[in-house]
């Protein structure tokens, strides 16, 4: 009798909890929501998320606040994100770096991109980063650069925005694919790497068009290629790096939003629908394009999950063939 009573009370408690969860999901959001950005303010991820946060605030009638937590290529932020509740009131930006490159480089990564997070949706793809040489490097085409580096192995260097960054991995793939000997010089972000390039402290770098276009205009640097397989809409005259002799070379970083694993599906569905609505708006498309982001045909949680899977395969291969390490 006592056991039956215990089971009865337990069943009632579980029913109440289920009703509360359903009610919370139905009322979501009834207070401010925080979106974590694992990078410093002012960059492409930060700008994109702030655009989305504004649209979410308008759609839901609640504030969506952006919190920047830079450090260790996103690991600091996502480790902090793991400590939040799976209630949809803290979500996070994620990209190819945080969900694929970090995992490939760090066997002891404190988070698992597939097990610890629930995908909300894929919202954009970068139009690529650009291979740029400093003015003193005589190469004017990708082919000339490759021939020059091969004729003087070890004489050239490249700047990246940090060990494990997308710039680091793209250049390591480029080097390994063509058998090039180029010294890697990591900096703390593109804000340091680009001035080093312009000043001739390094021979070349990968950078966004926005950071190097003014220097290219006065011939202090030359833009030789773009990391995507197709030409960028932002610079259609710049050839893909694939034309250097690597037909399958293609690095276009995906960007999306994730919640904590265990977040109610109803909440995920609300956020996913809001994301799809936001990225279809002409003003959002235009703002994204201005910072080098292109729309994707499918913004669903499933599309992001598949992108994570494919990126992990790609960058596990890149790490293996290049010998790159986070150490």
C-alpha cells in the first residue's frame, strides 16, 4: 500500500513537472535571452549575432542580449555555456571553428559539439577569407606565389589570427596540398595580424576583405586569392585559391546558433522559426553581405547538425595531413 502511494505521488510529481515544462515552452520567452559570442566585439560573428538579436527582440517582444566571451578560439565561451541551464535563456553562436576545428585540434576539448549542444539553425556561410601578400613579395598571381615559395623554401611566413583559427587551418591545408614551406606566425586576432602584414613583418596572411581593401587600394598589399571554391560576390575578380592547382580546395565557414542539450523541443522550434524568418529579411541579407556572409538554402536544426558532421570530417583530415596542433 505504501509502495503504491509512493508511486502515485511520484507519478503526480512527474506529471506536474511535465505540465510546467510545457507551460514554460509555451510562454517562452517571458524574460531576456542571452546570446553568447565566443569572440571579441566588432568582428563578423559579433555583427551577425547583433543583427539577429535585434530581429529576435522585435519578433518575441523580449530583449535578446549579446555577451562577448573571447579566448582560446571559442573554448572559454563554450565551456562557460556548458554551465548554463538548458532552458533557452542562454544560447550561443557557433561556427566551423568551434564545432569542428577545435575538436580536431584538441583531444581534451571540454565540450562535445554534438552531445552537449542542441542545434537551433544554420544562418550563414562566409564568402571566404582572402590570401594577401605584403607589397615586397613580387608575386602577382597565385601561380607566381606558389612558384616563388617553392624556389625559396623557408624564406616566407604567414600570419594567422591565432593557433587553431580558421586562418591557421586554411593555410595549413594550402601548404600541405601544394608541398609548401611557409612559417606560421600566430597573432592574437586579425587586428594584430593585418598590421604585421602591411608592415612587412610577415610575407602573407589570410584576412577578410574589409580589413585589407584599403591597403590593397594603395598597393601596400596584393590580394591573390579567396578560400572558397567559387568566387566571392564581394570581389569577383579575385580567383579561388583552388586555381593554384588544388581543384577541391574550398573553405567557407558555416555559422549558426545552438542551445544547451536538453532544451525543450518547443523552445528550439520557436528559435529556429524566428531565425529562418530573420535571415530571409532583405535588410538582414544586405547587412550580412556587407560583412561577407551569404545566406544558406536551409536554416533548419537538421541542416546545422549535418554541417557540423561534414566540417568535423573535413578538419580532422586537415589536421592529420598538416600536422597542425593546438600545443
